[in-house]
C-alpha cells in the first residue's frame, strides 16, 4: 500500500480492519476483549474516528488471523511517516482538525450552504464578522488566530498539487444577510462574483427563494470526494448540536442525490453571476 495522507490512511486502515474482523467471525465486543479495549474503541477505529496504535493493530491482526501479506501491508501503512500538515501550528478544536484533514486530501467538495457564504469563498472582513458572530464570547486573539487559519485554508483552491474543485449551491439568504455591515457585504459579493467568473475550479449556483421547499431546507452539508476512486466519499454536517461525519454508502447516496437535485433547481453558473450582480446593485 502506498503512503496516504493522515485522514485517508486512518479511514483505509479502519475499513481493512472491519473487513478482517467480519471475515474472522468476531463481534466488535470480542475484538475489543482480545486486545483489552472497549467495543466503542474498536468501533471508532473501524470508522476512521480514532488512530489505531501499533500494539493494537498487531493484536487485532493476530486475533483476526490475518494473512502475512495483509499484516505486513497494514503495519507498513500505519508506520509510514505522514506528511507535515500546515494546520498543526494552530490550536484547533478536534472536530475542525478532523474536517480540515479530510478537506486537504479531497479533490472535490460538493456543498450546500444556507446561512452564510462558504468559508473557502469569504473575504477576510466577512470571515472575521462570521467568527465574531458565531463565537461572541471568544477572546479577540482567538478570533484572529482562527481567521488566519481560515484565510490560509483557502489556498486549497490554488494548490500546486492540484486545485480543489468546489461546487457550491448557495441559498439566496447568503447574499442578503448583512454580515459585518453593508460595506462588508458588498465587498463579499464582489469577491464571490470574481471567483465565480475567474476560477475554473469554483462553481457557484444560487438557489433563489422562489424555488420553495427542497431536500436540504433544514440544513447545510458538504460532500468530500477523494482522488482515489476506491476511497468512499464523506458527508459532513455541522450543527450547534455537534459535527456529523457519514461514510456509509446508504447515507452518502442520500446526500449525493440531494445535491444533484439542488443543482438542478438552482440557477446555472451564468444566471447566478447575473443574480449576484443584481443583488449587489440593490444593496444600499
């Protein structure tokens, strides 16, 4: 197995271990008992939510009676030195660290945004206003650190190793909400129009109010697709109650269909630019 990025590697090892466990006939509880770990730990390892330690991996491979070549491949994969990640210098919440790790290894994001312009498309002032609004009690220094992180994160759209493709269905509400005041909102709209017109890897489609109810009217979501066709997509849903990562085919298929329907309902790329230009003229 070739070296992988840290998040993709974790998920790949987890899937391999789940397959080996199921082939062996062991339950999650029995696997945990075999290495002195809880069933919840085994579940988190298999779902790619927790790194497996080398001693745990060797114990599980022994319990599953894995073939020698499989053992060698998984141990080598786990032991491969990960590439240094730029975001480790920031003190990020655990869930944000997980997300940005997946985003860095994805080649396409398919997004529906409901309340504010997507974070990869924000101006600095707009992003600062969003951070202040969503974290009103956070110290100013913490806000500025997160702002630097998000601004640097946008480089994924311009990376030399292959720019991320970003396909955004943008609810009309994002265009009218006066985040940071009128001047800030105008500059954000100008920036959004410029990106939509000039960046071939950025697709922005506006979903007008007039389209009525739809499959995602209750919340935003992101689908992360990866360059390796054998690597399953991940759906990320962010809410005040917590962050949700979905990777089972039956779950990701539902969001895949929803995003396709939303794109069909939304204005096309050229109509969306004209719509945003109209909103910009009307904001006073």
